[in-house]
C-alpha cells in the first residue's frame, strides 16, 4: 500500500479526480460559449437562454433552480469536511479557515476601496470566492511537483471560501423579503431537522421537503439557492458509517451530474459574452480593476496573511512537505473565481446587463491570469513523492 493511499481518504481521491475532469469540461464549455456568442449565431444563441418556460427564463431556471443543487452539493461536501475531513480537527482546520478568511477580506476590501460610493460598490463580493474545479484542474497538471497535502489544503480553503460567499449572498444580496414565505421556509427546515433527529434515513422525505424549501426561498426574496445549503445540513450524516449515511449517498449521486451537467450548463448560459475592443477597455474602470486586482493580487495576499497570522501565534503550522511558496501558489489559484464570482456578479448587478457583461469578462481574464501565475509559481520547484496519481 502506498503512502498516498495511507494519507488520503478514498472519498477525497474520488472528489479530486471528479473535480479535475470537471474543470476540463467547464473550460471547454466556456470557450464554446464565447465562440458561439461572437459568431454569426451569437444573437440567436444568447436569445435561447432568455426563452421562457414555466414562468422563468432558461437562464433563470439554471441560475436559481439547478444552481440550488450545486449549493446542495457544496453543503454536503462542507458537512463531510466538518465531520470527518480536514476541517474536523481544529488544528488542521484553522489553517485553511484562516486562509479563506484572509482570501475573502482582502479581495473584497480592494474592490470596495476602488468602488466605494459608486454604482458598482455592490460588486465587492465578486472577487471573494474560489472555483474548486478549475483550481484542481491546474493542480493536476502539476502532478508530482506538489505535495498531496497542498491539494487537501486547497480543497479545504476553497470549500470555506464558498461558505463565506454563501453567507455574503444571504446578507448582502437579498432583495425585499416576504416574512410569510421566509417563515414557511424556516418551518420546513425545522421539520427536516426533526426528521434527522428522529433518524429517518430515507432520502425521499428530505428531497420532497427540499423542493418546498426551495420554492419558499424563491418567493421570500432570499436567494433560492441557499435552500440547497440548508437542506444539506438537515440530511443525516454518520461519521462512523460515512459510506452508508444519507448525506454521503446523496453526495455520491449528485457529484457527477453537478460537475458534468449543471456547472457546464451554467457556463454555457452565463459566459456568452460578445467581445469587442470596447469590452477590454472596460477592464480599466473601477469595477473591472476591483475584480482583477481583487482576484489576482488580493486573493494570494489574503491567503498568505491568513496563514502567516495563525502560524505566527502558534495555533497552526504548515502541513508536512508544504512550503510558503506552495501557500503563495495555492493562494494565486484561489484567484480563479469563475463559477461563484459570476454567480455573485449576476446578483450584484441584476438590472445592469452591461455591467454584468463587463464583470464577467473581468472575472474570466483574472481567472486565466491567476491560473497561469499560480501554475508557474508551483511548477518550478522540487517534485514531491506524496502526490495524487
């Protein structure tokens, strides 16, 4: 049995290999959407996503409906990490938590500083999150040149990044609230938690309740995708019988449909950007600069500062074989915002289509730049024997 098998759980290795393949699919779909949007079929392609079905546009169904399933998967992954993963032990968890906090505060602060008092001030949340699929896609290209512990670290802080982004969405990107629907959502969630306490292990009542929870959130004014996260924490998880618990079963069922279906669809619908010379000029405005600098400069600085803080006071230390160069490179890969950043841009500028388009272009450019720089930082160094194969 190899050192790799001893050091990493089967669940993590399955997650890693699934996510890295998903990153390739996501990249292909993004390129395809950009090509289609800038082809003679561009107008028809963009119009397709705005066709209505069941009272909502196709894009709306993807962003508010299918993305709730994506958030459910994030919630299930976070639950697993908290119970049996890297975040289950305080001394292991504090490093990626500190990295995530620093990697959210500094990018948000950069954007807010450049945009305070302007119409684009609300975009401060855009450079806060990390796209796990793309970040892991870059890591797999590095093979044995980086330690396996770094890959676990990246996943842990990226999951915490997503949790932070979810909290920001709930607090700052909520429209006018309907108290009645919000109360209905709260009652539904408490009933599901009650089923958990009664040790109801069938997934069916939780999934049915989840549909009602999603609908009540959709009508309440609080973004409907948050229903996915709350549902995840209502579903039973058993750390001693991890593979048999409803939470693990659902995570296993959802992983490939989300990675190879929902996220690529999200990319196809949300990155259909017509690109002209004027488009790139908008990268130099306050919002564009805030996004690019937040992701490419703020994210790695924030991750480094967070890790330096907890190691300096002695509450945590770097994992075995992981150096500060690795942390800097991982922080740079954290600047690949993509999915969550685009999602927040849609919320921040819901009525400003031109601002959304320019924000998405800034996200794409920053994510590519962060990915390339992160790869270069991690590429030139001593290979590690603890890589994931």
